[in-house]
C-alpha cells in the first residue's frame, strides 16, 4: 500500500541559525528532485544513501534558500521510509516557505509525532521506545535524560518481554496438557507454576517500586511548606530560591495565595508550594489558602513544617502537627538567630519519632546545608546517583504493570484454592496481554493516536 509522503519543520519555530524541514515517504526523493537544484544539474535521486548535498531550493524560477540536503533511503532511516532533510536557514519565514513548497509538490503536512509513529508502525521501535522519545526531548535533568535514553534503547521493553515470555510459556504448557492429557501430565504443575509466578511478581514489583523514585528523580519532590503566619515560610522559600520571590512582611497572614516554585538543591529538584499559614480564620481569601494547604499536605511527597522558635508553641501548632502524622516531614526550627522559646524536644513530643528537626535561620541563611543533606538522606539514602536499574517513569506503563500484577495474584489465588488448570490460563492471558500494551502489542488505534498526538510537530 502506498503511504502519503509527509513533511514538517523539525526544528523550533523561532529564528535560529539553521532549521530543518523533514520529508518522509515514498515520494520524498522525487519531490525534492523538483525543488532542489545542485550545481552542475545533478539530481538527488542519483545520489547514494546517507550523503549530504549542497544546492538551492527553488519554487519554479524563484530561489527560496541556499541549503544542505541529507538523503537517507529506507529502511536506513528514522521512519524506515525514504527520508530527506533540508537544512536551511533557521528563519521562521524561510522554513515555512520551504515547507509550503514541499507540500505544493506533493507532500502533506505531518501530524504531531507522525515521523515517530511511522517508526513504530514500521517496526523500528516499539511503543515504549516511541514514548521515550518525547521524554528525551522534555528531559530537564540528568536523571530524566538517562532514564529516557535507557527506555529508548529498549530496556523497559526487554524487561517486559522477558516476563511475558515466561507467562506465555506457561499458557502454552497448560493448553497443550489440556489438549493431550495422555502424554502431558499436570500433576504437581500448580507448585511449579507458583514458582514462576512468584518470580514474575517479584520483578513486576521491583519495576513498580522504581516508578516512585523515578517520578521523584524525573519531576522533582513535590514539597509543601506549612507553618503558622509569620513563622518565616516565605523567607525560607526566598533563601532556597536565592531571590526575592515571595512577599516577606511582618504582618501575619501575608501569604494568601499559594506560590509554586521549582528549586534545584545540588541536583535534587523540589517543587515547592508555599501555603498560607494554617490556622483558623474568618477571612475568606485566607480561608481558601488554608484549605488548599490542608489538601496539599495530603498529596505532597515532603512537608516542610516551619516553626518560629522564638515563640512558644500554641494550639495552632498542635493542629498542624496533627496533619503531619505518617507523612514524610522535616521540621525546621526557624529564627535560630533569636533567643529560643521552642526547642527540638518540645516539638519531638508531638510528632512521629523519626521526624527530623533542624535548626535554621532563613534570614541569616544558616542550617540550609544540613537541611539539604537531610533530604538527600530521606529520599536517596544519601546518594543521588543514577544506577543501572530500569526505571518506570511513564504512568501508562505503571498502570499496565499494576494490572498485570493483580492478574498474577489471581493465578496464585486459583492455585491456592485448587482450581482447575484452565482457570490459570485466563488470568495468565490477561497478564500477558496487558503487559503487551506497554510495548504496543494489540493496542487500539485510538490509544496509539492519542500517544503520538502529544508529540511535537516534526518529531
Ligand atoms: N538530522 C537528524 N538528526 C537527528 C534525528 C534525525 O532524524 N535527523 N533523530 C531522530 O529524530 C535523532 C537520531 N535518531 C535516529 C534514530 C535512527 C535513525 C536511523 O536512521 N535508523 C535506521 C538506520 C541506522 C543505520 O544507518 O544503520 C535503523 O535503525 O534502521 C536515525 C536517527 C536525533 N538527531
Ligand atoms: N530573626 C529572624 N527573623 C526571620 C527569620 N525568618 C523570617 N524572619 C522574619 O519573620 C517575619 C515573617 O517572615 P515571612 O517569611 O513573611 O513569614 P511567613 O511564614 O511566610 O508568613 P505569612 O506570609 O504571614 O504566612 C519577617 O519579618 C521575616 O523577616 C529568621 O531566620 N530570623
């Protein structure tokens, strides 16, 4: 079947040194032949694959730009189709004019992600690899880049395929034993199957465990700063940010809205929310802030509770400390530069035993390194190095793994209950299929379209 030839600007739609117009499909070369003029009248179609050529893009007699053209014949290309890339000057207008010309001569504009979708449909990469391409593009730190490159290389796919392989083996065994009971015995099979399932469950659980750390490393620790009005929450945020972002005043209750900031503490990213002081209030605007604070405390990975150590604890502190039970919290005894009225011991009496209490001075920027170290300890056991594990960072993959896990638990249950063997197959099959969705096997077109529609144009 003949597929359309697609084209798009693959570089940013902003003025830059060089821009790339990308063309893929059966007519990529013949279209380029009509608009690309090389010195001496040579034709791109006569050139070897993986070569670069100098010349001009013309629409009829009109010269549009002086360019370099890359030729990659399928299947040795990103999409596995014939691909031509025009390296032109990176002006928005000139790139658009070239794209228009390519379309005039027979290509159609590519949908977002359509080049990568073709790479997937043509079998060069699977779905999880295709998804990682977007993660590589959006990676904002070392971890995000490394984990997505690992996924692009097929590490997630391999892990999934291995588990699927084992499951399929069992399904096939059960089916053949049921078909041919005279020659294949199912005696004691339940116990053997149980071992295989245990191994698979183990590996899936490990992958799922990686997803929490993976999310935190990739996106940052969602952190909320709580504390009474005037405790120094905004000052702490400013100190961490190293700039005057939040409004700091001496009037209690200044922070009415919720501020969100991203900070990078030596490689650890905190997505910090500074909330209005939590306390009883009749002021409507403030009340909204307080309610939000309560909600954020519930959802955050980390809570920073700022206490003004130069004052005594009161019932408002009691109420806040109530919220902190069972949550990862660091207590910051602020204003340590002033005479203390509240000590670490006073606080420890009211919070979880393992909850760290650190003396700081937001104003004099003291104790911040101890605090950073504490976060490192809490979340990364002291180290923020990326080890060679496979990390699940995609929510779609995580959901599929969770579903596979419950199917496998059902198999374990059936074995324990002494159910007949054909019961095992149904749940094994479910696990097998849902794992397949991670790599794009038997997925609905709608899902594929949805995934690629989130890509950028030209990718
Ligand atoms: N100019 C340009 N730069 C680019 C890309 C591109 O398509 N064009 N890429 C993409 O967006 C990325 C590189 N990724 C690529 C992945 C596979 C193939 C490719 O042609 N693979 C074939 C043949 C390999 C070979 O020649 O042996 C294959 O795997 O079958 C090319 C680029 C980043 N830089
Ligand atoms: N001495 C001293 N004063 C501080 C310190 N940190 C903050 N302050 C002062 O305490 C006051 C309140 O600080 P903010 O940062 O506005 O307090 P907040 O908790 O954000 O207050 P609200 O916005 O009302 O919730 C300001 O006058 C700060 O300068 C500190 O470490 N030492």
